[in-house]
C-alpha cells in the first residue's frame, strides 16, 4: 500500500512539473493604436478579419487579413509557430486556425481582398454562404491547396486614394509648390491618403459584415 502511495505521489509530481514547463501561446488583444500588419504594414483593426500568430517564444505577430498571415507562413515557414489564430466572423472570438471553418469567394470583401472569412463551426460558415448566395466552404487543411489570389478590382479600388494623392502632389509641383515645407506636407498627405484608403477598405468590409449579422 505504501509503495502505491509513493507511486501516485511521484506521478502527480511529474505531471505538475510537465505542466509548469508548458508555454501558453494565447492570442493577444488587438491595439489599433500600435498594431500593424507585419506583412503589408497597414493598421490591424479590431475586427473580424484580424488574424494572429504567437511564436514559440511568445511574440505576437498580427495581420489585417488572413491572406497576409498565409504570406508570412510561406516566407518564414511554420516551425517557430506556437499557435496561429483567426477570428469568428460573427462574434470576433479568437479561434485556433486548424479548428476554424472558412468561406471563400472572390466577391467577399476583406481588407486586402483575399476574400476569405472564418467561423468557429461549419454550421455558421454554411449559414453565411447560404445568406450570401456564394461561397466555398473550406477547412484549414483545404486552405493548403487554395490559390490565395487577391481580387484585383478590389485592390485597384483600394489603391485609388493613393493614386489620387500622387496626382494632387504632382499638381502642387506644377504650380511651383516645391518648397521644402510644402514637399514635406505633400509626403504626409500622401501617407494619410494611403492609410485612409486602407481604412476605407476595412470599414467597407466590416460594414458588409455588420449588415450580414443584422440579416441573420
């Protein structure tokens, strides 16, 4: 009996030690004031399109679109990933990438026009696709064979604000507005227009998401 007690104590001790040695790779909250996508360098909105990788050493890498996270994986590999997360389209809850179900269609608006949204279960994904009248249901494993093409029309619309800023900056120069202070102002304006165009894409995609929620 004594030997059994010692064996149980030893097993419990080893289990606790093993548990303490594990590193939790939990998703971190989005801070819109400082978080930018590590691939496209755009602001990461606290919305349903945000994704995240937590590395094995606990570093959080945030992305404004699932397509950007896929690009990072292609360029850096997956060996250093502790956990990767997406968000449920309906309630923004973090979900492990492998556990989520995805809907793809080129017409679905996402910040970087990859057209993929994520759900915590297949039933929610199917309901969304039925409501939209379009959408291919995909698992995480099936995304490995996905083309990951951006909708070029959406990207052209996204870049329209930046193009307009270029034209305006050129017009200033044609009218002799070449002083250092004005040139600096033009550069700032160009950056503001670029960010505004990206924010507009985010807001338009989120507006579509909110409308879908209201209809469901």
